[in-house]
């Protein structure tokens, strides 16, 4: 192995050893973050940090001002309602009409502590609605925390990598799980973390149709809301809209995160949107855990109450103000985050010009969108080894291995923390890597 690497070889080697990990490339996101922090401190060199999906943009002032105002009005001393404050529920209902073109009454628009609390609550409630349906189905690759949620809940789950089951092939694959009769929900993110695939209308139709046929709740995680930049999704009330399974089934719960689309991750303010149809459905088995067999009621006064008795008061006003500004056409949140797509296009080209390949590269026959993440591989490398080797070149990412992907040769790269001023460094380091690892 060539030791003339952009970051001092011996220091990187030493820091990797210090982690005590058998295979550093299999480390979790937070383990890689810690390791790279340590190397940066020891060498004084800045990495191209692509391991963690944190927003790299400023939060909108309209949200901050509304929060400050709420605090000044003395809300810190008051318990918020569990289901969320009225103005947030109303703006959320408008927001899904404006940007998804779906009708959901404010009652089903619930405030959650980040969208992650939403998925946690939904796993709990959906998993208790029918005694026979004790298993969740996750479409991989996925955000590893969702599996972690099911593990800590002690709930069963199955998962499959969708890579080989795009388009029509998805029908048979999904049905092979659903027909066993034990699946209570299907969860996926769209756009997808880590691969940035976006399901096509055909695929969403298949998911919705099968959810109806087998009475399964679709948990659609829209953490990267309106961030498929191939279309202009930024105009409230005008097509095209963010794609959603809600067009094909009434059996849905959506999670809308403010973390990425509104650069508001720190305030942990998300939304769970339960369809009107599902909200009022009765499931007698819920009575084993809740005072009511109505799903929406059990969700709010059973699960969300038990988890945190609602969400912090002031961030709800912050989110409500941002949604209102977006709904009224006064704040174009999509324009703000379009920067991620532009960065991705430039960075992907730098990688492919230097011998790398894009792993998940198509939505059926269409080239993938440029967005928050992309996936890469390098000839003759397994992902975990590639990650470790790239650390010597001042580049960090995470292995697809930890996301349930079968494409174990791949890495996930996140563009959010890379500023354009780092592009020359990235290019130089990739050139060096390519020079040291010639592709035959
Ligand atoms: C797919 C997916 N879902 C959920 C989340 C977390 O969202 P929130 O910050 O709203 O809890 C993330 C964050 O990275 C994500 O990638």
C-alpha cells in the first residue's frame, strides 16, 4: 500500500487502531464521526466529511422569530396539547394539500419530536392493531435507526434490498412477504436515505395497491421532502407535487421532517400525518394496550402521551410559521436546499472522473436525481475496505453494509457538510487515490 497519502499515513493508521474496532469500515455513523474528529485534531488537516447527514445550511429566520415570540409570550411554562398546537395542525394540513395535493384534516396532522418519534410511535401502534400481524417490513437500503427502533421495541421485522426489484418486479417481491399475513406495516424513505433512489409513480401504485389488498399500513418517510430536484416541486398548490403513496391508498401514515428541508434538525420538530380514513378505523386488538380501539385516538392519547406527552411548545410555533410562509408562497424552502443537488452533481463527476462508480444509479430507466446523498464504489474494493482506505486520503463516508443494502461494495456519501471551497481538495485527493489504485 502506498504510504505517500494526503493525510499522514502513520497517524491515520494509529487512530484507526485506537478505535479497537475489528473493521473500522463497519463502524456506525457516530463511530466514524469520532474517529475523523480525532484524526483532524491530530493532523490539523480538514477532511471531506461525508459520513453524517446533518444540514449544512442556516435555519430560516421566520422559524426562529416565531419561536422567540412564543417564548416571550410565556409558553415555556405551559404543557402543550399532545396532538400539537392548533396553528401547526392547520398549517400542516394546508402544507400537505399545497405540496402533496392530498386532503388530510388538521386532526390527523400530529406534532412529533423529529420525524423519528413519529416512526417510533407508528411502529408501536401499527404493531399492536392486529395480533396476527406482528412483523414490520422495511424496504432496504434504509436509515439504520429505523431498525434500531424496532430492535429496542422488541418487535419483529423483515427487510429486502429493492435494488433488483424496481418497477414491475416490486409487485411480486412485496407480495411474497405480504401474503404470509404477518406484516403490519411497510416502511421506506422517499427520496431514499442512503441511496437517493425515488420511487416512481408505478412503484408507489404497487405499494398502495398491495397495502389495500393485505391491509397493511404504509409508513412513508418523507425526511427529504420535495428534494427530488429533477422536478420543480417548489410552487404551492401547483403541479408537479412531491410523489406519495397517499395517491394510491388510504392506509398511510406519512412522516415529514423539518430537519433537512427546513434546516431545523436541532429543534426536533416533525410531523406525523395520518390519513383521515386510517385515523378513524377501529382495530379491536388495540384494546389490549389502549382505552380506545380507534387508531388515531390510540396513537395520540396512548402512544404519544406515553412517549413524551407532546412536543416542545416553541418549536411547534417555529415550524407552523415556516409552513405558513411556504403555504402562502412567501418562503421557497426548496430553493434554499437546491444547493445540495448542485453540490452532488459536481462531486459525483469528480468521483466518476477518478475511477469510481455510482452504485444506485437509476429510478427504473431514469438517471437518479442529484441530492443529499449518493452512493459510490471502486473496482476491486469491498465497501468496508474502501472506507478505511479513503480515510488515508482525507475522505470519510459510511459503508452501505450497515444500511441493509446488498451492494456491499458501496459507500454512502453525504454532500451536506462539504463547502464548495473544499472541491479542489476533494479533486486532488481523489486523483491521488486513483493514481495509487490504478483501474485496469
Ligand atoms: C430517512 C430518514 N428518516 C428520518 C430521519 C430523521 O429525521 P428527524 O431529524 O426529523 O427525526 C433521517 C435523518 O437523517 C433520515 O435520513
